């Protein structure tokens, strides 16, 4: 244990601002590398990132505000978990927001915004070719969050950006049915928007989210992770 901690400290990345640590942990959760209920110990994290426990506490507090981490009195911080029912409620809310966002964005999409979304899809394709599932998972979520960024109603985008990362806490998927947003489905949505077919885009997005939710499976077991620091070091 001691030698493991020394190793972790020795290999601490030069990422040590609060923002960098927040982004690193946020991405690790979004990429499904840190499963629900993983203990987020202040001391090991402080040693790994080479910062004070105060900074780690601030980061954990921000992640708790995002509903991605739960803080338990006397027990500390853990990656939050989601019940199957809550996951279904999130997808139900996501569908409503996605439809409203697409209807707005389709009226106002600029060439630059279209290019940004196409670039994300290209990156998804690369991650897919490289079989980099964590990166593909994050990019897939980012596609929806970037689309929301282009919505002129800031409340719609704010709500969607709160919801989407939380779907990474749903661990009810069989591995073969991991909720990866396929590049072709994202392209399909975007092509409808670019062609001015708003309802076609909404219908494609609903089929897409239905397909992801259909992968939810209450019987799928959550595999227990390696240690927190081993997971963080693996990137
Ligand atoms: Zn998607």
C-alpha cells in the first residue's frame, strides 16, 4: 500500500490546478472509467495530483454540485450512482430537451457550428477505429452537449448539460450494449438539420435516444473497479 502510494505520488501528473483536476475527474466519470460508488479519497487524490486536500475538497464539491459525486458525512466522497428508475427518468427528460433544442438549433445553425459538430463526429470515428471506448463515450456525450451550446435558449442547454453527464452513472448496460452514440446516428441527425428537415432531425434523435435507453438492463452487473489511482494513472 505504501509503495503503491509512493508510486502514485512519483508519477503524479503536472496537472495541479483546481480546474485541471476537476476536468480530469469529470472526464474519468464521463468516460465510465470511474464506476458508481468508487471511493474518492481526499488523501490519495491530494498525493496523486500533488495538491492540498483543500483543493481536492473544492473539486469534489464542484462534482457534487454536478450530481456526479456524492458527499457522505463521516464517510467521504464517492462517485454517485443512479437507480434504473432514475436513469429512465433522465432519458425521458433528455428526449424532451433534445427535441426542443433541435427545433431551435435547426433555425439558427451557422456554417461554423455545423463544422464544429462535424469535427466532433470525425473525432468519434477516430476513437471508434482505435477502439478507444472511454474517449468515444465522452465524445458521444459531448456531441449532444455541443449541440445544446448552439441553442439560443440558455435554460434548455443548461438543463441538458446537467442531465447528459449523469447517464454515465447508469451502469445497467450489458457490455456488448454499451450506450455508445454511433457516429452514423449523429451524422443522420446533423444531416437532417443541415437539410432544413427539422422534424426529420427530431425523429432521428428520438430513435437514437430510444436505442440507447433500450440498452438499459437491470440485471447487468457492475464490475468492481481497480483502485482509484490505478484507473486515473491508466490514461
Ligand atoms: Zn448520441
